[in-house]
C-alpha cells in the first residue's frame, strides 16, 4: 500500500481554504499537511512539509502565486503544483504552465474534479478545467501569421466576449489607458474603425 499523498494548500481566502482542506482530508489516500494564507507565510515551512502536491492560488497578498512558482519549483523540484484560481486568461494559463505548474483549475471546478486533479498530477499527468483546456486547444487553432501581439489578441478576445475596457483592465492587471492604446493599435492593424468590424475581421482571419 503506497503512502498517502502529502498535500499543502496556499490560498488567502479563509473560507475557501478551509473548504478545500475539509474536502481533501475526507479522501482516504490524501493527507493535508498544512494550509497557508499566502506564499509568504508558507515559504519557510514548505521544505519541511515535503508536499507531493501543492494547491496554489494566484492572487494573494504579498508574493503572488505566479511569482512564487519558480521559488517553489527550485525548493521542491519533485512537488506537483496545481494552480487553483478564479482567473483563466490565456496569458495567466500559459505563464503558469510554462513556469512548471502541473495543472490549472478554476475555482468553479467541482469537488470531484479537484480530487481527480490531485491524483492526476501526482502521477505526472496534467489537470485542467474544461474552460482552461479549451483555451489551450484554441491557441493551437489560431492563425500564426496574425499581425496582433499577444496582448492585443487577449484584449480583442475579451472585447469579443462582451467585456468593457474597465473589466479588461482588471482582468489583465493593466490600466484602462493601456487598454485604449492597444484597441487603437488593433484598429490600425486590422484597418477597421469599429469594435464590431474588428471582431468580424479577426474571426474571419482566425486571429482570435
């Protein structure tokens, strides 16, 4: 019989953290070793915890989950990290996966999905929410000759999904003036004068 999987939670929301802790503790082959409100609180103890799997939030006080990833991977190269967050922008997904995350789930994932994801990454697999998997698949289907930069593409995709400039700014952690500047560049590159024309042209040419 194999030893229980050692799990550490790093999540700043007390209620969500306790919910995950309760959920995972109920699984016979899991042992929740520790639960922290931030990476800054966890970092001194993580190596002693020796977790097999870490569930890591992105937006936390102090060091963010993405900023913490390389430090965790360096200190615990054999630990498997699952990002568990409300954010599912393509930029964040690819940055997390590139930096060594073994999985990326959004917080609306079911309890069963979270449990399965822990098992999956512990055996070297990759675990993603359906919407995150769709983002990854969609990226491979795009026209690679797009004149739009990665950031311009992200902004236009959000415009196409009905987000306002304010919502886009919040989603991408940039200010509204930066969003306006990117939109202006998008219009110039696509030779259009309106939001609807930009969306139509980009979709026809598979830029988004």
